[in-house]
C-alpha cells in the first residue's frame, strides 16, 4: 500500500480486493471517515469476506453503523449495498459503498440510552440448506421471546453466484430503544478446509444453526446489560466522531469500555490532542464521556 500526502480525492469507479485475511468490515470503517473529508463523494466496490466471526459483518454496518452515522449528521449519500455474500476462508463477496463529503461534523450529544422496545435481525446463509436460516431464527427467538414479544428476524438464504466461494451462515440481531439507540450483536459459523496463507491451520467447522442463534441472542442480552448508547463494537467509532467534531462540548454515555475503545482514546490524544473527561454513574454502571472536539474541517470542500 502506498501513502501520498495531500488532499483526499475520493471519486467513483474505485474497486479494491480486501483479500482473505480480514473481512470487508475491517476496511469500511476507516474508509467512511476518510471519504467524509474527501474532495469528491466516494463510490467503491469492495471484494472479499462479508461475514465472519472476527470483524463486524456487512449486516451490522448496514443496520446499525450507517443509521448511527446518519443520526450524527451524515445523512444524504451514505449507502451500503450487498451484491454478493462471501464467507471465510475463500470469500467471494462483493459490496458497494457510497459515502458523501462534509465540510464539518455536527456536535454530538447522546446520553439517553432509553429502554429496549423491539428487536430486529437478519439470518443469512451461503451455500448451505436454506433451512439453516429458519433454524437460527428459532434458536434466537427461544431466548429473546421470554423477555420481549416484538421480535422479528428476516431470512436471507443465498445460493449460486451470489453466495460467494465458501459455505457459512450466521445471524445479526439489533435491539432498538425508545430513544432511538441501536444495540447489535452477531454470531457466524464458517468453514472451508484450509485457511489461505494461514500456515496450514484448519478452518473452524460449522456449528449447529440453533447454537448460532442462541449465541447471538446471548451476546445481544449481554450488550444490553452493559448499557450505553452504542454496543461495544461501536464505541471506538463514536469516540472518533466526537474527537473530529467542532470545537464544542461533545458528550456520550458508554458502557464499560472495551480494549479497542481504550486504544482509540490513546490514538485520539496522540493525533488530535483531544482528551476525554469521564464520570461514572454507579447506579447504571455506565460512563458519561465528554470532550472538546478538534474542529477538523474538509479543506477540499468549498463553502456554500
């Protein structure tokens, strides 16, 4: 990879093969942040693994990350379209990402986590029996319906050329609160002989679909119990949005900080000089975090 200092260009008709070592979700988050401060809106096709157990899946970005960014002011022109799904280890998936350009970000004030009012999700499968999606739905609903009646999980069983090169299946669950917050969790089963360039390590075998559904529901309940306006996988993203915002007070409520969030705070301090003030609310075991944004502006975008 080659880095060239200067203005971020952006543009359309761009394509990138993400390989088989990391999923497409590993590349999307930094791509979105870079494209917001580009000269032209970005339209890029990413090829590789769309769903695995290591990186956030395409479904999480589509159902949680993009709505969160739109809530924070990134509204028009933000789109993620799944063209093909692809599981580990061979991938074969393909997605289209479109992102707009902004002059500046808006100040953030997210402190009301609300109460869970509904749960939605998507159960997907690639190159396996379509019944696997229904079995995962049954496994997930078995735990969730004991606590909440409004649970609906869509199914997406793909086959043929749109199912990638390896078999796999999984489920992504999203809890929506009364204040509009989205909390997500997911579980995925993949296999496929040998991991490319993995030194001969064997890939993990597929797990029973019902167990995948149960695992995803348990992870979602744990995320809800942690509290905060975002789940643990989106803490770093929200902190970075606060740091890049205008030179005003930015405040959010988080659950217990993950290792990734702590590393992100250190990088923010090193690169932007932004330090967060933290105050713990012992009754809810959540953390109120506030900072003064760095006031990052898109110098390539003309003022209108």
